[in-house]
C-alpha cells in the first residue's frame, strides 16, 4: 500500500462523540446551544422541494442571496462545505510544496490539520501570555517563501479582534511581500468589524464566512468566501460536481429569508451578560464572551480542567478543555441562552464547592 508519509503521520481524533443531543447541554463546540422550536423546524422542512432527493441541485439562487447580503456580485462569492473546505481549497490553490503559510496560535486547529494534510510548511504567529499578538513577531516569521497569511478575526479559542490600525499595517506587509491575506470571519456577527467591504480595493484578500456560528446551522456544513472575481473563479475550480447538497442549500435559503441569526445572536448576548456577571460576582477568572459565542474560564491547574469536563459530562453538560499554552489551565464554554447557561453555572458551582474549596487550591 503506497501511503503518503506526511498523511500517515497525521493524527486525527473524533471530537464531541457520545453527546446526548436531546437531553444534554452542548457547550463544547461553539454551536447553537438552544435547539430550534418545532414551528421553525417544520418551516425549514417545508421549504424543501419535491426534487430534493432525486435531482442534482441548482444553487444559483443561494449565490444570489449571499451576494445580496454583502452587496457584491455573484462572481465575488464561492460557496463551500463549511469554512473548512474553503480553507482546504485555498491551501491547494495557492501553496506549493516549497511555499510557507502563517497561522495564528492557538487558533482554529483545522488550519494545522489541513496544512499538514497538504504537506505545506507553516509558521506560527503566537499569542503572548497576555493574550495579544505583536506585529514585530509577525515580521520575524515572514520570508520569501511566505505565500498565505491566515487570520481568524475574531479569534478562537483566545477571543481577540484586530484593530483597524493593526489590520492596515498587515495589509501593507502583505502587499509589500505579495502575500495572500485570508480573513476567517466565522464569529463576525457577534460584534466585530468585517473586512468583506475591502475586496474591491484589495485583490489579494479573501474573507471566509460560515453558517455554523451566528446562523446556528453547524449541522448543514455550509460556508463561503468573498473575494475578487479572479480569485473566486480560480479557487472554485476545486469544487466537486456541485458546491453543496440540495438539503443544505434550501435550509440556507430559509435561514437567509428569515434572518434567523438575529434571534440567535440576541440569545448569545443575553447569555454572555448573564455568565460574565456570575463569574465576576463570584471571583472567577475569565476571558472573552464579547466578540464571539464562547468564554474561557480559568482554573487553578490543568488537572482541574479535565476533572471539570469529566464531572459535567456525566451530567450531560458538555464543555471543552485540553488547550495548548497559554490556555492549558482554561476550559471553554460556548454561549447560548441564559436558561442553558444557568444549568451549566449551577452545576459548575457545585463542582467548585466540592473540588476547589476542599481538595485543590489556587
């Protein structure tokens, strides 16, 4: 069997398995924590065409709707199966074996996975222990081999948004060094500033979006990129027979028509205010929850992060831990309605009383 060495060495783990989606509280993957009500679910189902199963879909209507959202032409859009597929197509399209990319660290882990899968070398623009990035550090890792700079804005798992001044400096650096700049704006709707309106002036810019976060549709696996016509046309050559399936595109049309992200963002903002107030009033150390749909909670040590995740999981409350430095002592809690977060917080309070107050110390 002719296995590729770099692919054979790549370790992939299935995440969030064995969750009780019906009775549990899903706060581990930055998904929509609150299920859709029966009425909305039925409306989405009723939007399906009778030809949804037997015919290859024509998704031109979805291209038009997404283009209208951004006030651009349809040839400025390329639809993919989630941001992840868009990332993969960009890597395949613009990076050769001897080229290099730059990614933030820690950030969305699929950048690391996909670059290794494509056998592309990359460098890490690392966050400091104060959860910030330095432009001087970026300049140090750029060289003649650097072809693509991936920026997640706002970032995950460290919530961080680039300032306008910082972004302008990055544009100058990329232009000077002929680097393709790719902004991942998965969490844009929760309160950050988009770069999508700059694609006309910046021909080396790609902005990626997803229906998984603010739209609350992780299950349909839909994303897209916004860019100059030539970039979209070039990257779109990577598509399979069609960009997505008929069920996904029809749910997306329903979501856009009803602007369902607005209610979800409202719930997240209310939940963020609730949990931040709870953490503050009880002396908990936390970060984020302002520009994204998650918050980081600091614990005394890494052992406790694993203990809390395991303890809550047994109660069907799911959160995430096991992050790299400087987040090794943090857990991540996805945000949703105050109702869902109150269940988490009450359980966390019981755990804290049992384990921190009696067995562990800061």
